């Protein structure tokens, strides 16, 4: 951590932030998940920050910043740009202090998040196809109106507010040895790291980013924030193309490891959290769990995985679940060819039934596909148990003389 960053964000500042916002936030539970313990050989706990008011940790920083504004600054109102969680955090924090809030959101932001932000009392302006367009419009609005811009992560008041989560971890499990934290812009990880390092210099801090948007990885290599190209990700809350200068300065030298997780690993974690933990995590909130489930986390003692948010768009949830089921080998797509004569499809179905496969859909193709004369192509969507079952089923098909033309593996 650089000297300048140390001066801007301190353990004393984080403790002051906790007193400042204590009555406005929930103490979110720390749940032990014994089914995860074989993965690391030690107790594993999920910090359920997705159960925070507004569904994410973002409220902490927004409250801490707005609480410190002068009366003159509050009279000018606050402005933020966000696709979801930060927007809701600022909206609630502003309402608590009687401050007008204007939130710029991308035109394609999810309807659920837009409506939630409005219902919390903020004025929502849809601007730009992406967050960058909303951010540009928000800054222009601040210049024109003199409003106070509430940055999602690159402000010491925001970082200290997010750091209050670290103080809760210390209170709830002082014996922790490893903490796994999702990272987008870096504000949460920077604040929590500052709190934890003040408590115990030997606690390991592992950051997790979506492989589709490795902005911190690039920044650490360059020793400066780097704008990266980002692919689509279901972890949109941490798909931040450029980390903040302050969080980067704080994280350099204190982050023990940085792990990247794939979309398949994220969707698997979301599915696991719903089925096994009875918790609904959004993609960004499930990133730490994804790293653990993928075997990318090692520890010499108790592990805490921070679930940062749970604001899943209901319209997208089924798609995420299907993606997770496919990644786990529980939905499988396979294509093969059959002789085009009566009884062949029944023979194939009997073979699948013998291996306890549920057939969800069957599509025949005789035209427009490359099959031999006298054959028909069949594409099947199957419900299987796991990846081992998928291999068993495909081996049985090949053993029975069927050629695998396409496979969802």
C-alpha cells in the first residue's frame, strides 16, 4: 500500500465510518458451509452481504460519503452513474439524509434495477448504450448543476465505508486465515484489506475477477490503472474496465493472490448457492464462491468467502440457471445420425432410458444438414446427473454404433 493511500484511508477512518453508518445498515450473517470444507481442508464461511439493505455492500460506502457532506453540498444534491447496485445504494443513502439523488443508468440497464432505484426515491436518467455513456452524462450534469458526484469506488470515503465489512468479519470470526473477495473497481477489496491488515498482518486476502474483464490483473502488471477490453459477463457488477487509482494503490503489495473465474465457473457457483446454500447470489456476488468451487483457493485455516450482492434480474435468472446446469453436466446437448426407417428413434430412446437419461427435446433434420443418404440427423437435449454421467452416456451411444456429430461438452 502506498504512503499516499495510507494517508487517505486508515483503520481509524474505517472505524469512524462504522460508527457513522451503524444504525443504517444490517449486520449480515456469516454462515458456515461444511459441504465446502473438503475443498480447502478447513472451515468455510459465507459472508452474506447479499442480504444487506439494497442487496449489496454498496450501501456502506454511499452512506459514509453522504453522511460527511456539508449542508451546502447536500443542498446541491448528489449524482451517480451505475448499472445497478451502486445506483440503489446511493438512492437509499440520499433518501436517509434528505438529499436529492439523480442516477444515470445505461439505456439497456435491467428494468428490475431501474425500478428499484426509482422506488428508493432517486431520479433515474437513462443515458448511453453502456455505463461509460451514463458516466459521461453524469459528470456533465455535475458540471452544469454543481451537484456532488458519488464515485462507486475511487473515493476514500467510499473505500472506508466498504471497509466496515472487514470490521464485521473480524468481530464474527477473528480466527479467519483467508478472505476471498470479488473485485470490480476495487473499493470493497481495498477497504476490507485495510481493516484486516490492521487486525492481523498474516490474514491472506484473495481477490477474484471475471476472466472476461481482468482489469486489476492488467493494472497490477502495469502499476497503473489500465482500460481493458471486456467481454460479456454475467458478473456485470465486477465487469469494471478500469480499476480506481486509490484502490489500486492500496491493493498493490497487500493482495496475496488474484484469481480469474470463467463464466461457466460463475454460473456453477450461482446454481450451487441456490441449491446447497439456499442463497441467491448475482454473478458478481458469486465470484468468490466460483473460485473456491473451481479449486483456485488454498488456505491454512478458516476461509471466509464474501458474497457481495444478490440483485439478480429475474428475467435473466433462468438463462443463468440453464448455463449453470449445462456447466455442471446436468443439461447436455448431443447430435447423432440414425437410419431413416421406422423403429430407429425408439431404439435410441430405449438406450437412453437404460442409462437413466431424461430426454427434454428431440429434433429431426433430413434437409439442410450433412448426413448420408438414407439417414436422418437427431439433436437431443438431455437431462443428465453430472459430467461423469455425460461421458457414460456418450460412450454408450458410441458403443451401440452411433456417431457423435456434436456434443455440448
